[in-house]
C-alpha cells in the first residue's frame, strides 16, 4: 500500500475508491490497522494534547514571520520547517518537542559540515558539481541538469559498442532525483552512489547501487530492469520499490507495487506488494516479512519515522543525514527503544533535543562529532 494513498485517506483527500481500498487493506491484519491508526494520529496531529497543539501553532506563526525559502528537492534540504510532528515513546513517556523554543526567532537550517553538492561523473572521468546554488540548467553532454533533477538523454548506441557508465554521488545530508533514459525515475537518499550506462542496450537494463534509493521503473517486458548491490540483485519489469543497501549493513528491498525478484547467491524470492526482503550482511541469507511502508518510505516523504528502534539505529540515520560522527561514552543505552516521528528539515540540535528528553541521555556537539552521555 502506497504511503501517499494512506496520507490522502487520513487527510480526507482520497477518492471513495481509495478509501475503500485502504480500509480493505488495513482490515487484513492487526498490524496494518495499527499502522493506519498511527498514520491518522501522525498526519492529523492527534498525537498532541491541547497545550502542545497551541505551542505548535504559536511556533508556526513565529516561523511565518521569517523570510520564506523555496521548498526544493535538491542536494541539501535547506528550507524552514513550519510544523514538525514528533511522537516519542521511551517506557511510558510520550512528549512533543517544538521546532523553536521561543527564546529567539531564527530560521532552522540543517546542521551540515560541508557545502559540497551532488557529483555527476561522466564516463570520461570529468566531474560536475550540482549544488544548491544552481539556479539554471547546466549544459552537460548527454544530460539535462538543474537543481531539482538530472535527466539522462536518450542516445543511439550500437549493441556492439563498449558500455560506458556515468555515476551520481549524493553526500551525507543530500537527496537528489534522477530520470534515466528509459523513463525510470530514481530518488537517491543521503550517502548514496549509483552507476548507470550511457545507454541501455541489449536484453537487460542494469544499474549499480550503494546506499538507498526509491525506484519507479518504466515498464519494458522485453528488457528487465536490474538493480545490483553488494550481495544481491533486484530484478523487475516495471514497478515501484525501495532498496537500502549501505556497506557493512543488512540490505532491505521493499516492494510498493508490482512484482520484483530478489536474488542473493543461489537463493531468490519473489515479493508481493507490501513485503520486505532482508539480506543478512554476514551470510547473505534471505528473509521476508510484511513491511511498515510508513517507516521504509519516510525518508522519501521528508520525514524520520522510527518504531521501536534502538538508539543506535536512530543515531545512525541522523549521522547520515546531518553528516555527523556519533560517539557513545557508555554502551548501556545503545539499545534503548524509541518511537519517533520527525520532519527531516529539523536541525541536528532540535533532533538531539527531542531524543535527550526521551531518556536518561544528553549530548555534546564538537564540530562534526556528537558525544552521547548518560544524564
């Protein structure tokens, strides 16, 4: 079930057909019903009591007095957050952190250690920087590039020609969109690299991924689309799915719609919509379970969503987005469990402030380093 469809239903913008579809989907299991109820609370603001809601509204007005920045999908998400909905659970605690403490009126920008943007590396080795400062189309052979998306132009290449590859590198704190020559759309998350041929020839469309990306594959029954990563491959004809394949970590392939086959070594499995396949980093074994699409696709929708996640899992994601190094002065609280909904436009300080209120921890920032202490 697409998270966008769930959002339309809970916000009252869905068609009658979509409402019935989501209802039927949710009634199939208790877990799905909990997810739908969760979405209703998150997107309708039901997680706030009256006092907290008033604080949130006042915070919105404070921010609306500031110069408004254009909202973009670009290398850096440098826009002001208007309302950050956060629900956190540690034991029996449930609280909300406002995006501004009210002591001063200032724009909340993500804390980034560098200003380098996305890199587009052509087959000849030339590197082109795509940064937030880009305001007009950049002329790069074989591509149309602006601040929002890289579009690969179609090229007539003989099947016998040597295959050359282009690479896009998205750094920590970045996010970017790519349209391949076959019409496939790819959204790239932070710390992600993708390599793709200058033209799709032959019987397969193959690209290589390190990091996380969301794919909307253009259907071509004669040429399957393959996403290769360390330890496996996802094979599709035309569908929507998410792949999270960071180095030295378990890999996750999640199917949103259509059908995909996940292959690792000699093992393979075909996923149904709403299923997630996990590939273990140690032995490349496959396991399948129902996906929590809200959590899996949160990054694509501009959110952080963690459900019963350990502090270490939460901090790993924050480290990737804010380009930070996390250091723990004690191992005992790495496994603390959290339940968090948070806008990715929050600053690092705001995000850490939320987490520190949830448990017996505090933090100190030293340059790129975040030191987590026991309170």
